[in-house]
C-alpha cells in the first residue's frame, strides 16, 4: 500500500534565537498555529481521502521546532494525533521535526508515550564554526547526543543538513555527511542554502560579505553527498527546497531549482559514466539504462551528451528494463569501418 505524509505545519514559536537563514516572517507570520481541534478535524477529513484512495499516511508535525513549543500545546497536538492513529487504519504513525538541543530524556519519554515513530533533527552542519556563525545555538555534539537518544528509544532517526551556509565549505559539507553516516539515520534531507531577503544571510549577501556556493558547485557537491548516503544505505528523501511562491519572491541568492534533485541525479550519472568509460578507448558506445532513467542519463538540455562528446565519447543511450548503466561498443554498420 502506498504511504504518504499528512503534514501539519507548526509555525516557529519556541526557538530561542533566529538562525541566520530563517525568514521568521514567512515561518511564523503568515501561518496560524493550528489548535488541537483543527488537527483533529483535518485528520478526520484526510482519513476519508486516504481510505478512498487505498493509501496510508504518517501524521507529520513539521515547521519550526515541535518539541520547543509550549508544553501544553505540544501535548494537545500529540493527543489529537494519537487519537487519530487509534481511530483510523489509514494512519500508521506520527513523526515530527525539531532542533537537536530540544531533545532530552523527558521529551523522548513523552514522544514514545504518544506513539511518535520518527523524529527528524535539523542538524544543518556538523562543523561547530558553521553552526555558531549561523546562530544555530547548538553544537555538533548536541546533534550526536540527540540522535543517540532517538535511536536508543527505537524511534526512526532523520537528519537534515544544509549546504553553503555562512563560513561553510564543500569539505565541511562532506565532513557533515560522513558524521551523519556514523549516526546511522534512516533518512536524510539535504537543503542547499537559499538566501532570503530580511535574514542575517540576506544582509551579509547585500553587503558583499557572503555569497554561498554557486549552482554548479552545489550540484557537484550534492551528487557526492547522494553517493555517500546511498552507499551507506541511507535514504535521501529530499534534496532542495519544495517549490514555493514565497521562496521565489524573497530569494536574493543561493541555490533553488524546482528540479534540483533530478539535476543532481543526472550529474551523478554523468560522473559515474565518465569513470566507467575512462579505461576504454575514446569512440562510439551504446549505454543501456532503464527507460525511467533515460532523461537523467541524457541530462537537462542534453548536457550530459555534450560533456561526454567533449571527453571523446559519442554515446547513444538506449532503454533496457532494469538496467542502470550497461556499456557496449557500438557495432559498426555493415560496409563501414569500425569507428574505433
Ligand atoms: S530553529 Fe528553525 S524555525 Fe527556529 S529560528 Fe532556526 S530555522 Fe527558524
């Protein structure tokens, strides 16, 4: 049965400070904090939709820092979600996202009591200088401690990281990914920094003191991050911000593209293919890949074909069910000399 999330956005309420990249106005100003009754009503409506479409869902409290909101409010939301899980077969669990310094033994006890099955930590970086310069208000050690508490409780661990923050480097991002692997999360989300007007990063950017990574640098870095996580059995469930009118309106720099994940996967395919072709003679090859992967293989605007051609390889991509990357020298046409 197909599984999805019913997302409930909890606006920023309890964060002690404003992080360098956070546009508090769009997080807290525009969205109203839902009451427990609002949540119950929404879950009842959505249960009917899920049942009709034969799907199940997790109830996901996303947004600011779920475990930092006033305690009574958090408990009332958990109570509404727990009741929905008990009442409707369509709901399989509850998940939430929060800050690493808002997790302790007491919170873990509460979350498990209400049947929360997964917690995502907004870690953003494992480099203390990056965390400090971006006013995160927690350290890498806080991430390790919170991640271990979540794992020990039996709940699923998710980690979120950003690339290109103030004082960040691609090496620091790769270090963050390797540190994440040591914490064995089930899932990871990777968000390239988007510089929004009205944030600390926005001011630094406008003064010319910061510019984040370029699009090209970010694509290449994220292809490596994808590799690190997938090779370690960690599923990357998001890469790049969701399409949003607010982001498109308020963005003044950084990296945002509605098809960012696809671009990264396409780059990764190109790099893997170039590596496989390297020991082979330059020339003409057929490369077989599953039909679903053909557009990634060819690249946006046939970019991969052009880059392969520039490297001396004339490639024809062909569909083959279940194949990822099967390379075969192109058979010469009758009456013609082999191209290589
Ligand atoms: S923890 Fe999240 S919601 Fe709170 S200020 Fe930082 S980015 Fe904004």
